[in-house]
C-alpha cells in the first residue's frame, strides 16, 4: 500500500530559507550527519605542500575559507583543485573539513557533501526528490522527500564537494550557478512550498554562510571536457600537480620516485596513457618491502595496457631499476634509500 501522506525522514534546519519549516532542525554538528564527516585521523596521514607564497596548503586554504574583509576577499570563496590522478586532492578536501571543524570549535569535522560528477549526477542528486520508503516497524510504504546534496549543504553548511567537476553535464553546472556566485542561493524547482492562500512556489534557499564549495578535477580524465566557462569563472583555481617535496616524504625509496618520474615522462611524450599517481608509488614502496622487487614490479606493470608495457619494460631495463630499487630498499647505494638524496630526476632515461 502506498500512503501518499508526505513523511519527512530528515528534517533540515531552514533558518535561511524564505519559507520557515517549523518541523525539526539539522545543524552542522548534528550526529545524524556523522556519515558525511571524514575520519579526523586523516589529518595525521596528510603531508602538506608549500605554496609559492611560503604558506602550507592547509594555511593557504584556511585563509581562503576565512576570507579577508580588509582586502575585499570574500569568505568561503569557491576553490577548484586541478591535477592528475592520485595526487592528494580529495584527501586535502577531507583534511580541510577537519580543520574547519576545529576552527569552528565543533568537536567534529564539518560534513563533506560529495557530488561525484563521474556518476552521472542529475538535478535530483542536487536538489532532492520524492522517494518510496517502507517503515520497517509497520511495513507501511510512504513517499518521502529525500533532500539533495546541494540542498543539504546549502542549508547546513560544511563543504559541498564537487568531485571530477569536469564530468558534470552543463545543465547541472548551470543549475549550480546561483549557489556558486555572489547570490549564494538557489531555487529548488524540485520542491514545492505551500504559500499562504492558494498555491505553491518552488523553494528558495539562501545558502548558510558556512557553506564552502570546493571542486576537484583531473584534466586528463577520460571522457572529460574543459569545464564550462561560466562555471569555471566562479572558482579560484589551484593547480595540483604531483609535488616533489611531498613525494620525497611519502615515497622514501629514491629509485621508485625516479621510476615514477620516468613513467610520467613517457606519458607526457604520448607513449603511454596510464598515469602514475603518488598513491601508486607509495603502494610500490610497500610492495617492495613486503613482497620484494620482482613482485612489486609485476604489480606495477599490471597497471599498464598491453601496448604500453613494452615502453614501461624498456625504461625498467635500460635503467636497471630492479637493482636500483632493491639497493635503495636495503640502503646499500649511497645515492638512494635515504629519502634525502634524489637521483638525477631530470634525466631518468
Ligand atoms: N599529500 C599527501 N599526503 C598523504 N598521502 C597522500 C598525499 N597525496 C596523495 N596521497 C596518497 O594518495 C592517495 C590518493 O589521494 P587522493 O584520492 O586524494 O587523490 P586525488 O588527487 O583526489 O586523485 P583522483 O584525481 O584520482 O581523484 C591517498 O589516499 C594517499 O594515500
Ligand atoms: Mg579525488
């Protein structure tokens, strides 16, 4: 049986909505949002990079989050990180959620409402929709209002995280325009609100001042195009290439790092398409220690396509990477394994 009586599963604080909803609230520190919060342990695992102005990435991003009235810099200016795969962009967004939670004195990270653009998002994901729900206690079916992620973020605050932003269809980015620019609002055309007298209007939502919109994108993502110009103009852009100083800390085996540089150069030359991210090289160092060099190289090679593998093998063999990596792992070579000395990364061939 479908009971068409609307039932609200999650009631949202709507102090910023033009139409006050008297029932229930959902605040930024509400335990019901704990599923959207990152694990604060991530902060300890994160290795910061230095920005060109001498600040760490966290210091700089937090300064953007705070804004600076004297300079006319708006608080919570939208940020877009652009860089190749597995370079720490998503991790940084989660670290920032922890730092903001600390700065706001919440005792928990702020929620990160993630829109995964590569999953084919629609306006329903952004703005909500009616969904069937079965009450487990009574077995009765209801139609309930399931809020959209942009809607929740706009009302509650925290981070609205647009992952793989360049995979978003244009009609979706344009739906986000008013929320992303100075208007900081949107008209939720999926949601009817009763107005006094006869009739209904679409819900108008003014964003909570604690909403921060952060995007990440990978320019080389297969199937992605450039970001729509009007949408991209609404963001401060930060290029997030692989960072040598960060990788020196995360990948203590110098020979593995040099192999990474060689593989990235092969990609820049157009010989291979598969990227070699920071995470792949970190995994390789762990593999070398646990399983030995042969197994680690086997796992690394498995990542590449059959037509790429001859190029990869040539690099590995011509530079004797097997020996270099083993030596570095055993600290036998004076120029490797210390994490301090870097072999000639400029000419890895
Ligand atoms: N600065 C860093 N500090 C610690 N770990 C890092 C850092 N950068 C990358 N890593 C490692 O790389 C992994 C992948 O990072 P992350 O998912 O944030 O990359 P990404 O840039 O979002 O990649 P993609 O574009 O594929 O989504 C992390 O889980 C972590 O293990
Ligand atoms: Mg990511």
